[in-house]
């Protein structure tokens, strides 16, 4: 890989990290106190497990996007990647949060 390619990949990676950092607060806001009450009754382990599952889903989506976009992995289709990213975003942000984010993105673009 040439230095220019490495720099381009690094720049894209940093852009993805910035986007994920921007989305993270929406993910945590979704875990509001009322949603946590049932988990609190069954123990904090249930909360930790739910957060771990969300983190895994987000990590999997980012890894898949990196493989497809930067490594040219042809085993991943664009539609498949889109569906994985959509599912991860909706699960992390909630459907309403996702819709607000899409509208905000359209307004900014």
C-alpha cells in the first residue's frame, strides 16, 4: 500500500471515528431511567449485557464498512452493508433518533 493510500485510509478512518463519536451521545441518551427500571430490578448485569450487545452490533457494522470500503471485500454486498448499518444505527439511536439524524443530515447537506 502506498503512503498516499495509507494517508487516505487514515483520513477516512478518522472521519468514521468522528461520526461515531457524534452518534455516541444519542446511543447513551436512549438508555433513559425509565428504560432501566426493569433491568435494575433484575440486576445491573442485565444492563451491562444490553450495552455490550449494542457495542458489539456497532463494532460489527463499522468493521464491515471498513472491510467493504477500504479493503475492497467483495464478499460483502452494498445492500447487505446498508442493512447492517441501518440496523445498528436504529438499535443504537432508536427509530425516532435515526429519523431526526437523517433529517438533520439532509438539511446540512
